[in-house]
């Protein structure tokens, strides 16, 4: 299994503080999906950046780039057009609790 990261680039500064009702709904769906990926052992880490720029990052495992791209492109925030995804392969070299 390979490790992958995708960045979620949001459409404007201060996005978290200025979300519309529809954006809030979609981002709630995004978070529920991340919790499912976590419970299935796919998700390693996820979270938003804080401050004026609220981009997010998702680190997960997938067998290859095609599977990783499918996971990223199915993210509700990307599907709804509230974020652009940027996928890269990553090697998690050190992670607390993981040897």
C-alpha cells in the first residue's frame, strides 16, 4: 500500500468563517466521509490549515495512483466545486504511535 496526500484548495480567504449554508452542508458531508475512511483504516491524517487560508490536507493509503485519484475525486467538497484537489504521493517517515 502506498501513502498519498491531497490538498484541498478552497475558493477564498477566510473560507471557514464565511461559508454559505450549502458550503457548510457539503463540508459536513466531506467530514463524514473522512470519518468513514478513518474507520476503514484508509485515512492516516486529515485537517484544515488555520488562519486566513483554510486549505485542507488528507493523508491516506491506496494501492496506486489511479485508486488514490478516485478517492480524492470522490471527496464531496471537490465534487461540489468548493475545493480543488491536488494529489501527490508521500512517504510517512515518522508518525507518533507508528513504528
